[in-house]
C-alpha cells in the first residue's frame, strides 16, 4: 500500500513526491480521521506547522452511481440519488426529477411544486443546521453544538418519516410530481416547526456569533478572491460568502421559486466565519419561503395523472437541469437514446467541485486550520466520490 | 462455571454478591463498549444520530467514540466499503486491541447493498474481518443500531473465557490480525479471506445433470 506500485489501482502513495526537503513533515490526513466528513484523505506537507502542499485523494467512497444508473431504468435511479448527498436526499430527488422532466417534457402539478419547495427548504434547514454542529466539532467543541443541531434535525426527520415513510432515504419525488399526498395535519405540523425554528436559530447564533474561540479560529481563515472562486466553478454558500450574488433560485429560477419573496444573503470576505454565518442567514430566508409556501399550498393532484411509471421512455435527446442544493449547484446531465435506460447519466456535484480549491485555501496556514476549512466547504463524500 | 442459584440468593440476602470472574469480566466488557469513531457513508449519519439527543447511546455505555483504533473495542462498519477502502478498514481492525467486536451496520457493509453491482464495491466486510452482529437496513434506524448494540452485549455476556468453546480473543492461539488485502490490477488480492469467510455453496439446477 505504501509503495506506488504500477499494478495498483490505489495509485495514491502515502508519501507523495513533493518538495524534497528533509526538514518537511509529510502527513496523511485520513481516510479515517476524527472529523465527520467521511473517508476523504489529504496528503499534507508541513514545514513546522505550516502547510506547504496539500494534495487531496478521492475515491474511497466511489460506489459507481453513474455506471449503475446507466444500466437501470430512469425511475430505478431515484433511490440512488437519495444516497448521493445523504444529508439532504430530497433536494437530490428534485434535481434528478427536474432533469428527467426537462428531457421528457413533463408538467408538474401546482400542489407538487409547492410540496417540492417545502421539502427542499426543509432539507436546506437540515443541512445547514447539521453543518453548524459539524464545524464546531471540527474546532474541538465535539458534542454540544452537534447535540442541539441533531435535536432539531430529528424534528424535521419525523416530518419526513410521516410523509415519505423513511427518515433519510425518502425516494419521494417522481417524474411529473411526488409519490403521495400529505398525511392529515402534516402541513400544520410543518408550520409549527417553522414557527419554532426561529427561536432555535436565535439560540444557536447566541452560542456562536460572539464566541471568542470561534472568531479566533475562523476569521480571516481560508478566504479566496472572487475571481478564483468563480473561475474554480465554486457555487452555493461558499461562493456567496465571498460576496458573489449567484443563487440558482434567482438567476435561473426552477420550480416556482420566482413566486416567493426572499433575499440572497451575501458575505463580505469569504472566510470561514462568513461561511458559517451565511448559512444561518440562509436558514432565515428558508423559513420565509416555507411560511409563504405553506400559506399558499393549493389543493389538487400531487402527480401528473398522465405520467407513466412503467415503460417510461423519454424521447431521444439530452438535458441538463440544475437546482440550488444546500451545498451549491446540483446538476444532472442526461442523454437519452429513446430506451428505458439513460445512455449517459452524469452528476454535477457541488461538494466535489467546491472541494477542488482546498489546496489554495490552506496554503500557508496551520494544520489545525485545514480541518476547519474542510468543514467550512461542507462536503459529503457520497456526493464527492459518487 | 455456573454458580448455585440457591447459594447466590442466600448470600445476596446477606448483602454479599457472589459471581464468577467470567461473569464479572463479561459484565465489565459489555457495559462499556468504546466504538471507533469511523463512518464510511450514509449509515454514519444514523450512527451519529444514535449518539445524539433523541436516541442517546450513552444509556448503554457506548457513547465514548474514540478517534484512534488503539483505544476502541467496537468497530461499527457504517456504510459502503469500497475496494479502495477495504484495506484501510482491515488495517484499522488489526490496530484495535483485543477484545474487539465488529458490527456490520446496513446493507452495504453486509453485502454491498444497493451498490452491490458496482465494480468498486466490496460485497460484504465479512469477507475480510469477522463480524459479530449484522444490522439490516438502508440505512438502519438508530433504534436498530441500539438493538444491535444490545445484541452484542448479550453475546459478550455469554462469552466463555476458558475451555474449548472460549472466545476468539481468549484463545492464546487465536489471531488478532487478519491479512490486509492489496489493491490488484482488477480486484482486491485476495478477493476474500477464506479462513473466516464461508459462503454457502451456490446450488444450481442444470438440466440433465444430477446435483
């Protein structure tokens, strides 16, 4: 394993060729490591405690999602999308359903559109709340912040379970709508949760905003210029934390987002502190969207009655559809050859592309900052490696 | 060795608790399992959820997640093991100190689960390390993980430390480390450890051929 033998497909040697100097220390961070970002490895070269070089090693969770999807029907891939970014399955469902609908030209009924917005924004709440817990864990506050975060996450998961039957792997959206209608009283439960979420955010912000350790660990850490971020294809909260106004819900509206009144929070410097705070501001905006969507929720079918489940064959062609996932631009590129299976199925994962600039963010900083920066990128390895 | 229950009750009434070393040691081991803090995929999120506010694994003495395998005695294989990851999982298992136990959490760790047909997915971690408890589900609910933990505790409580049926870790000739597979040109080499993995024979009925 240590030597880079030519026959090995794990051609990532423990000791990379890099700056060849006896005074440098080479550390392999991962794939098993104490932070909660999955099996991601970084080969770091340190001068004292300063990072001189950092090479990411991917592929420890490469489970062949795209290849498997090319061998099964369109609908069979829906449960696999749940397992892409496993903290927010429902937005993945939406992105995939959106791509197939674009390919096949399906219409989505009003009620299903609202339902999708509600579920996607609840998922955003889950993701950003868990993010806040995880990044504090990376800074050494393992436990307390995550405990609060997961307390709230469980409340949302209970709602998901009522609606879809599963806590995490919902497999809920269908081409042309959603799988089933709301159970009785579900919408009222969601609006109660939305009302209670504001006070929770206040509590969490009180814990974080003025915290001296958090400020010392995150301010001025890991910022990059707007140009670098845009050129690197970075999207989502990471890009907006640097002050670039780019949110797909606004620039390329999908679903019914243009009907809602919400703002896009922007950061100033793009350091780790901004990245944490922007997520809190986004959660407040999500709550606004949820309130509006729940108030306007119309009656009607949740799935287009003409949508076919069996023998579904979209016409020959290709489509790319993207949504603003909680982590950034989540896109699906599908090529159809007119059969029941996609000819090509390609995912544009936000975590993976956001991670590509990790070396630029870490150079010249301490090793301890690397973990915080990795946390602030907010990756999920299911999506990075697919 | 069983203790005479009459004697035990009699002594208990006098405020004396009689037990055997075996029971005492097993009680201690089963009551403070320290899991390795090591998540692979989706199941890891449910594993974290099991330790958090609502499910609170601390009730069963297993909340002390250790980042280092040297300090851990329970490995929860939570998620898909890929062929690139399998050597690291086996190495982590080898680094753990005895006595050590393995829970295979979720369909992927048991058999490859929904990703079984993937070219890079290991079809069950039991091909390389001995698994004590399997928890089906994709992902299993936190309650299922707690149930698996309780099952493991019951198994530990019944362990024999002496005699011919003693536990693997109590056997001086038993092995604590298993060969780490290497990543070969097409697959792991070897593809499984036949000393611990005994798959059921595949029986196929072929026309004209007697089984």
